[in-house]
């Protein structure tokens, strides 16, 4: 039995009652927990999934002001992490492209 299943049992949470966003998050958590090592790619994928989940929640016009403020903060954090991870790769690709153009 994995950690998430144990947590659900302890809290009385039924997976079939979760929202789409919650299911996506749990699926991502299970994927991360099943991997032996955490990679930069898995962190990037997690951040991208979280940004997508948050952006879907932005479309809910019935969200409270407090929830929207929390979502904005979370979006900023995950988007910043995503940018931080992608920046060295983008800089490297740009440099390779530049140096290749000099040949």
C-alpha cells in the first residue's frame, strides 16, 4: 500500500470523489513517489502540470477572492520554478545556435 492510499484511508477520502484538478495532482504525486530518483525533468513536468491545474481553476468564475489570491501566488511560484529550470537550457541552445551561425 502506498503513502497516498494510506493518507486517503486515514482521512476517509474516496478517490472517486476528487475533482479533476485533484486527481491530476494525485496522479502526479504517485508518479513522483514511484520514481527512484527525482530528476530535473520530473520537477519541470510537475511544475508544468501544476501551472496547468491552476490555470484551469482560474476559469472558475465562482472562486472566492481568497482562493484567487492563493492561486495567483501558487502560479507565480510554479511558473518561476519552470522558468528557472528552462533558462540554462534556453541559454545553451541560444549559444549553440549563435556559435553554429559563425561557422
